[in-house]
C-alpha cells in the first residue's frame, strides 16, 4: 500500500492535467508538441507535416541537412506564438537563390592566341659618313682609331693613297680595318685602295672628307717641291669629290695647306659645285701646340687656354696670338717671339728628335685632327655650334688684305661655316708686325696655287685637243664589234 501523501500528490497532478486539457480544447492555449486537426480530420504532429516548398528554390538547400529522428527533434516544434521549449526563437532557414542556383559550367573554349606586343623602334640615330684620304700613313691610322670612338660617326671609310708595299707603315690597311672592327662602337670601318681604283667608291655619299698628306712627303722637303708633288693628288681628289659628293664638307690637311685650299676651290668652281661654306683648311695642330705652350707658361690647364692662329697655316705665314690666351695678361716681347718660333718650328724639331727627317708627330697630329673632325660632325648633325680656326676664303665684305684666303675664327652649323670673324682687336705691336708679314706670304702662296692651276688647265686642254685630233684623223681597224665598244667607251 502506498502512503497517503503520495496518493494525494498524484491526485493533484492529475487534476491539473485535466484543467490544462480543458483550456486547450476551448482554444485558449496550445502547446508546441500538441497535435492539430487537419482538413481531413486527422490529427498529425507539426513535425510530421512536409515543409513548404520555396517557389524560388524547389531544391532543398544543401546547408539544411536531414537530421535523424530523436528526442531533440521531437521537442523542437514550431508553435504559433513563436519560441521553443528552450526559450529561444525559432528561425526557419530559408534558401538563398544565389546559393541554390545551379551554375552551368561553360564548355571549355580554346584560349585566344597571345597578342605580340609591337615594340616601337627607336628613332634613327643621327650620324655622318667620313672618308679619310691617305689613311695608309701612321697619322691616318691613328685618326681612324680616334674617329671609330665618335658616337656621331656611323661609317668610316679609309682610302689607301699608294701601294702598301712601298708604304712607310708596316701594317696593311686591310689588317688595320679588321682590327678596328673589334672596337665595341656602332661605327662601320671600310678599306679602299688606289690599286683597285676605288677612290670613287670611297667618296660616294660622303658627308665629311679629310685629306691627309701622302706617305712620300717629308718635313725636310722644300715648300715648292712639296706643293708640286702634292698638287696633282689633291687635284684628283677634288675632281672625284665634285662628281661623287659635291655637298660634302672638305677638311684639307695636305701640306702646304695655304696652296691646297685655293687649288680645291678653283677645281670645284670649274664643275659648278663650289660652296665656300664647305671648304676648310685645318689649323688644329698649330693651335693645339700654341695653346699647350701658353698653358704651361701660365701654369694653367690647357683646357682653359686657347691661342687663336691667324694668317697662314705653317712657316712664316703662321701667327699665334698669345696675347689672347688669357684676358688682361700679355707676354713680354721676348717670350712671345720665343714661343712663336717654337710653334712654327715644332714639326721640324719633333722629326729631328727621332733622327730621321720624316713626319714623327703622328700621335699629337692625329689627336688634333680627330678633334676637328668630331666638332664638324657634331655641327652637321645639329648638336653643337663650335668655334674653330680654319683657313677659309674671306668674304667680299671683309676688307682685310688682298689675299682671298686667310686663317680666321669661324662658327660651324649644319650648313657648314655660318660665320667668319675678323682679326681680333687690340693686338700687340709684335703681333701686328707678324700679321703684316704673314699676309704677304699667304698672298704669294695663293698666287702660286692659282698659277699652277692655270698651267695645268692649259696643258690638259692642249693634250686633250691633240689626242682628239689623232683619234678622229687616224684610220683604225676593228676586228670585232666588242673592240669598237671598248674604244668608244
């Protein structure tokens, strides 16, 4: 038998359950785990009802995994007022369209061919073509070495003025060119020889022509003998220049320069291609020597001193103006005379120091001439307007002396010589005296060149007339038509 206390407690609990069921039947209260009546009159639990189908996503969400039936599943029931047995609101997980949409994988498509990027070509590098006539001498080879390193020179052509077997240089020009090709610059070096009659090929489309002395010229030779030996060679050069590159800038370094510049001018005038702006006689070597000598006397660096040379190019016609080496400073008369004689006799002293009366100052001359050619090249490519000293034809407006050609300071640009300066003012009495003597000497040298040219023209004309008369008057017999073609050409 159970105790009376337990029986009374049980009766109270049963009475409470009856009261709750009555309230539920009256519609006042509904528990979440109670069964509801369906339309068909069948009572089913909410947990047994199928979930509503989402019209946007009929496929069940992958996030909502099917759970196994258990106690917790039976307890978590949805109620009308919200909430759950655990006191937390129940939120239905709705499927997101973006997550549930089936993404159709596109069919693999072949990748397009890679586009090659067109690299823009750099603008063409400005450059000039230089032809060195008489490059078979040591001076010519040293000049070629220095010009090969100039960035504004794109092509360098070396012409051998005589057979290499008789040359004073021990190296063949072709070997020199092959050696220069190994230098890591963009300049192309080519060799041409007189033995193959390649002077025309060497001067084709040339921008700058540098005329050097022949290998047979010695410093100890007299002035007139050097001129008579060098004049036919320079005349030949001028004729070919007028035919192959009439607009080239001609730099004359063949001694005597005082005579060669007027000779080239007359030859170019005959062909109708003479341009006084494109003809320059070099004074780079004496100017370099005078500037170096003045810098040593003043204990300065040579780069800060410049001694202009006027009058002529060598000997008594050369007048270095040492008074213009430094502003507000003048050398004494004795020192000026001594330095002037030193500059005039420098070639002879250098050659005799070697024991032979040949050209021995190859290195210094090559340095000076290569610097002059470089300045002219930069001027032609419109990169600089240098001021140099050159033996040029004077303008009609410049009333300086009866001599048509003088050594003056000039400015260079892409057209050639753009400006010619007069003699500097405020010269010392010694310099005025030397200039007067130099002008008369230059006049004689120019007259010598013009006289030789007139004699050569007359001799050539008479020789041509005689040859033409014999050609037309004498009877010739040709066995084949090829012989006629050869003779007529």
